[in-house]
C-alpha cells in the first residue's frame, strides 16, 4: 500500500495573518469614522463598509498583494493594495449613489478612506518586511542555503535569494559535478564544490538547506541518488522543477488531495475570475452601448445611404476553445465575404466603400461587437478574432498560435494598443501580435483590462495600418 503523502503550501498562514491585520486596521478606522463622523442611527453605512471590506479583500487576494509584499516585489505588492483600495472604493461609491443613498460624507471621511487606511496598511507591511530583513542581517531566522545545479534556474534562484533578505535564505554557493562549461545547461558561475563536497558539508552540519535545480534533462536516478544521500543528514531539501523550459501560459499550481499539479497551458478565466470577467463585460458594455447608441444610429444611416446592401454583416470567427462564432460589424465593403479564403483588407482596397474606409480607419465598424459581448461570445478585452481561414493558415506557421483561443476574443486587446492592428502583411507582424495576445493571457487582471480600455481610447481607434 502506497504511503500517504501530502504537500502543503508555504506562507499560507503568514499571508492570512497579513490579511487579518489589514482588516483590523480597516475596522479600527471605520469605527472612528462611523462614531465620530456619522449619525450612529444610520445603519446603512455599516452594510456599505462590510461590502467594501469583502470586495477589497477579493481584489487584494486576486492580485496576490500580501504574497508580493511578504516575499515578492514590494513595489508590486504596494501598488496592488493601493489599486485594489481605490477600485473597491469606486465600486462602493457607485453602490451608494444608485442604491443606498447614504449622504454626509465629509472631507474627513475622504481623508480617512483615500489616504489614511491604505497608507497605514502599506506602512504595516513595510514595517514587517524591514523587521524581517533586520533580523536576517543580525543572523536571526536565517538558513545557510546552497544550490546544487549551476543551471539558469539555479542562477535565477540565487538572485532571488539576494533580493529577498527577508526570506532568511543566506546563499552560500553553487555545487555541481559538471565542471566543463561547454555543456549548454551549465552556467558560467564559480562552483564551491562537487557532489561529494556537498555531502561532506551536509554531514558536518555546515549547510541547513539544499536546493536542487537540475534541468529537466537530468536523469531521474541522479536526483533520487542525491535526495537519498541527503536523507542521512539533517538538512532541509528542496527540489525546484525546471518547468520554465516550457513556454508557460497562465501557469498555476493546483492541489488535489495533497498532490500538486502545475499547469503549463491554462486559461485565467476559471471559477471566480470567469464570473468577474463576465460581470465586467456586461457592466461596461451596457454603459458603452448607452453612450454610443446615437453614434451607432448615425453610422447605420451612413452605411445605408453610402452603398447598397445591409447595414450589418456577420462573419464566422474562432471563439473561446476554437468554437465558431458569428462576429457582427458595420458593413464597410461592397461585398460581404464569409468564405474559407477571406482576403485581408489592404490599403486602397477596391472592395471598401468611401464611408466604409472612414469607419474602418476609426474602428467604428467594430461597435456592433458590443452586442457580441452581451451575448457572451466575445469580451471587451481579449485577442482580436481572425477569419477562420487565417487561423488555419497561421496555426501551421506560428507555434502556440491556437493558445490565443484559450480566452474569448475581444473588441480590443494588448496587441492593438501596442500598435499591432490592421493588416498583418508579414509573418513577423502576426507573430508579434500573437506574442502580445499570449502576454495578455499570462498577465490578465481587471486592472490590465481597464488599462487597455483606457489606452484604446487614445491609441487604439486610429492607426496607420487600419484600412
């Protein structure tokens, strides 16, 4: 019978403690605000505060704010807290304006909620981090650590140790048996010793942690041999699997009853994030459609009187998971192609009408796709959908091309604000567009979506390649 084994996650308790103290800070300031700045009989304000705390915690956790502040980039963690705070405050303000109608928010309230609380939270994290770093400098809570495997992963890990003094890992050096630098998997770093030297150091108690960073090409027996030999010591042994040899797409670690599984290719829109993305699309598309309703009517009239034919046309594209979807657009050409060998629009394309040239140039022909967003077949932000024939062509030429269909196609995207929109007359242009699409999937967040939407207003509508 197989021995029951389980892998537990590190730093779960410390991150939970950070969250607990953050909420205590929020509650203390809320107590002060509610008892000194508001009528104690106004119970609605407490419901708003509770909703605010719940929403803020979700945003901060989804952006790994506590993780970044404790053992990652401090700047990223602080920025995540501040952005999460302001987005939560904006959300609760809208709830109050449209549903609750609590009034009497004084300048002291805004001072407390805009400045005092987020500053206190960030200062608390700074204090804890500096305290841990000071303890490390004084030799408290430190572990002498070495790395076996002078690989690129090992070098990156050593750099991480040096940038994270609060982790307590004091890097002592590299050990490796491959002295020949001709080996492409061997980094040109100074070695402290070889495998036997490592074992001697561990036996003598001079090392407390060993990190094994051998490449995926390393024989399984070799890693097992090292681990077995170190079982005769008291060192803590860590194995860092070199999964970075793969082109990871939104990689994450899952736990199935203690069994860790690392995804290589995955979608960011699963579970709660899928729900949040859908709510974002519905709310923003309703707001935008309300604003652009009259301009859309004007465009529809312009299309109708400029050339014979219907105002709208639909074209089959690949949606999420490669499923065929019908994408709506204002008709901008005197023909409506929806066949396998659709030809990309080119400069001075004879198929484009005079009015169609204008709405294509300004991307106004894409406005009906907000209806697709409401239908659920598209998103406001995501990789732009290509014609079916182009998908079939480029999937054979660009590695990972179909991975862009792990998410719903979008009206705008990261590639578009980076300048890669319109005609892709070279393979290199398409590769760069796909690269940005995959970067978007890897780094997705609500904040990235809002940034792309904001930049689209200033960069995305007009472009020299849009015709």
